[in-house]
C-alpha cells in the first residue's frame, strides 16, 4: 500500500511538472511570437522610412529639384522626360504608402495608422495641379485596393495649390526697415494667417471624410457657435454640438470643398466662403458654405457656419 502511494505521488508530481513545462513552453512561444512581430514591425518601419529618405534625397538633387518645382509652379512647360521624372517620384511615394498597407495586412499596423501616414504626407507630394491630374489616371492599376480606398478620398481633398502656397509661406522675408516695409510685412502676416486657415479647412475636410467625431467637435469654439442652415439661425452651445456629433451625426460617404476663398477680417479672424459636395449612398448634395474662423493661442476654431443646400 505504501509503495502504491509513493508511486501515485510520483505520478502526480511528474504530471504536474509536465503541465508546468507545457505552460512555460507556451509562455516562451508567446513571447517569441511577440518579439518576432515587434522585430518585423521595426524592420518594415525602417524600410518605409528608408524609402521616404530616398524619395526626399532624390527630390533634393538640384537637377531633380528644378523639375519638381516646375511641376508645382509651371506644369504646362514640362517636357515628356520631365513628366516621367516627376511620375517616378509619385510612384515611389505610392509604393511607400503600399508598404504601410502591407503592414496592415500582416497585422503589424492598424487601418488608422495607415490612413494617418497617408494623411500626413499626401499634400506634400500631391498638392499640385500636375500631381492631382496624374493621380486621376491611376484608378485602373489600383482599383479595388486599399490604396484607392484610403488614399483616394484624401488626395481628392488636397488643395492643388497647397505646395505653391507652402513654398511661398515658407520663404523668409527681410526685416522691415521703414514704414512702407512695415506695411508690406503686415500684408505678409495676413498671408500666413490665410495659409493657416487653408490648412485648418483641409484638415476639417479630412475629419469629415474620416468620420472623426472627436476631432470635429474640437474644431468649434468652446463658447458656442452660431449655425445657419438654409436661412435658419440658431446658437449652439459647445455641449449641444458635442451631443449632436456623438448621438445624431452621420458622416458623408464622400466630401469635397469647392472654390473656397479666404478673407482676413482681423488680426486673428478669417472669413471662409465657397461650396462643398456632401456624398450620400446614392447621391451627392451641393451646399454653399460660409464660416468664420478665429485663432486663439495659435489654433483656429469655428465661430459661425452658414450652410444652404443649393
């Protein structure tokens, strides 16, 4: 009997040890899988960054930089060879984006990460008339892919004058030496405010297309906003705006600003007017738009919006 008890205890401990070994083995395997995933993610991130570095270094080469600038400032004068050079840069940019989509397919990045990556860089490569026209010919090659699904709406919303305006506003101006120079400097500051307002409205469109409710809510003034819809005016508190977006708002299937103009009405205020197309499942509605933006602590917020269905 004593011998049987000892054998039973031995079997118990052997079984327990084996189970513990299996558990430890699984834990080690999980750690290794996670480490491999992290290594794969790091490697693909490095490849993505290296591709971007190569693109930027190519554009920075003097002979290529001249062609790139011509595609922004005067695309009508591009030769066939120059158009092919710019096309190669745009293709490289798309392939760099595609690497991010491959990371998503492999479970190494989320759809939000991929979209944000495209959003951060699209206007700096496709913010010109030539680049946007070239993009319009790419549907057949990328139709049905994440490239068109994610990047398509973003590029459609990019201002074709973005790069030209960006270069103009990036250029440093000499310090004013007299009264006339000071007046000119005031005009240049006005241009900078207009540029910031353009960036705000482009990001606003991206939020609408992406159905980013939190970001949309933060675009309104915290003290409330006057909203006019088809001639009916109402003041909405910030809480009312927040409730509207969180509980009732349904985002568009597509969205695009049309012909926005920017009038600087004060030191920190800009009046924006134009139109927009609001996509539905089976139709597109066109609205007229007027918005009053106010800049506080370096950030614009919406004080008034007037929209009317045409």
